C-alpha cells in the first residue's frame, strides 16, 4: 500500500489550498480515511476523516473551514482548506484506517505553511 500526499505549499493567511492523497494498493471507499496534521513541537492532531459510507467528521479547530472529500473513480482523497491561519501550519498526513491504530496506513506528509 502506498499513499502519496501532495498539494502543500506556502500560502498567506486567509488563503486556500487543496491537498490530495492518491492511493495504490488500497481502495479509499472501503475504509475510513482522512487527514492528520503535526505542527513543530506539537502532537499529531486529527483534521478530518471520511467513512466508507461518506460520513465526515472534523477536528474542532478546522470545522467550517476545511472540507474532506473523496473521488472514488480516481481513488483520491482531498482536503479543501479555506480561511487558513498561521496556526494551520503543519505537515499534513493522509491515512487509511484498517484495524488497530498500529495497522493504519500513512502517507509521507505534505507541508503547509501559512504566513501572517
């Protein structure tokens, strides 16, 4: 299984970015999948998940600003991020949940930097 995340970059506060995660060896729609992020010196934080049924859940800090979606035909996971603030600066990781946490599949991460 490989998860390839991309779309990160440098953006000004108030701006938007869209992250993508392409999977090989696993079908996103068969599992719960989503995004975590980790800022320097901080623990990994849940950003958003989408279940196999399409139900979405968001971390409190991103509710109303971020949207997770999935393209089943392309087997790609997306994270649309709007109204970005410097506090959103982090490495964003896509993941697929299979079994226990230790068995989850992770992408390599993509860096998002929001300047003030």
